[in-house]
C-alpha cells in the first residue's frame, strides 16, 4: 500500500509549472527480513497489488522458485484488462466521450478484443486507421486533436534495458519503439501523448499474439517481467534460506518525476484540463492527486 503522488500545477507566463511530490516509499526491509522466499513471494504482491501477477512471477524467477501453472497467462490477462480499462473507460471519460464497458468474454475470446480495439483491421498506417473510425480509433483521434505539436512531450530518456540505471523511458511505447507507427510519431512529434497512447494500443496486439517480453532471470537474485505500464525489475538478497532485502524498480520509478514533470511543463496553462489525461497516459502505479496552485 502506498500514498498518493501529489501534483501541484502553478501557472507562470501562460505555462504550467508542475511540482511533483511522490509518496514516501514503504519500508520493505523490516517486512521481509528473515522471511523465507516463499513467504516473500506471497507477501509482496499483496502489499503492492497493482501488476500483482507480474511481481509474483518476477520474484519467483529471482528466487529460482518454480512458477505457478498458468502464471504467464495470468500476467497477460492482467495486462490486457488494464489496457482495455484505459482505452474503453478512462481515456474516453477524460476526453468527454462515452465510456464503453469491457466487452463480454474479453478474457476468453481474442476476436472480441480484436473488434473492440482495432475494428476490422489493425493499424498499419495510423492516419488510415483513424479515418476508419473503428474500435478505439475515435478515442485516439480525439486525444491527438487535444494536444498540439510539442504539447505534453516527454524528454528523450534512454530506452529501458535490464542493465540500465537511473531515469529511463520505461513505458509501453518504449516496448514497441521500433514499430513503424511509433517511429514515425517520434520523428514527427517526439515522445508525446499520441506516441504513448499508441504504445498501449500496440501492446494489446502483443497480449493477443502472445508476444509480450518474456519474464527472465537476469542474474542470481534478479529478474524482470512485463507489466501493464512497462517492465518491472526486482532484486532479492538471500542468505541461509532467509531473505535479507528486496529492491523493486517499477516503470513509475524509472519515469517519475523527470519524464512526467517535463511533459506537464510542456502543457500550456490554457490546457490544464488535459493534465489528468496526460498523467493517465504515463499511468503511475499509485494514486494521484492533482491540485491547482494558482499563479507563480
């Protein structure tokens, strides 16, 4: 359990000046020290219940424990559910469009998801897909119209890698950065709202095609696994069959506050109503409270 990310938006000269205060990190050491690996695998996904399947699988790999039967299927289902909720419910609400319920059978019938998200065909040329107006294309088109070129664009951080340290672009768009649609969007307008939104759309296809990145052990006590926001990384220290400590690195850790703060700072004050949508595109794995700070 965590507190909320506090975002205060102040206006200065027609621009937004964001101030981001992350919640205090939950002290993990006293909670896990001395426990068995099996106990820690049960505990952590309950403490941090977002992306629970991803965390559980990464922990098992890091600790060299056998994965539960169907663990990868559960992970894909978690990721797909989060994608559908944002594409069909959250983002339409932010844009003043009618939300849609998750289609019946979404977790059992890939064709149902295919029609709901893509319509008759997956996007190959983005403008053509948007013009068809099928699936979630109207939501993506409305999002694209809401942000002018340069607005809400994040910095060109290094793309995530298992060995990387420090701030990086650990997002769904980073997961598909080599896709032609995202390559063209990055050249045309940088890592902006449309680039991020289409990263989630493309990740739906990865869920349906079973092409999400494979969870893997990258070193003794260290593993990575895909999650619905990017890639999750965990490091566990064990001595004598007892856990000494756990370090978690989430997509939010990699991108907060630098990337989100920079994107909010590139949103004109006149469009501050779009700030909640922009935050949702980054999708922090914690509650968020946005406050108006008035003029600087």
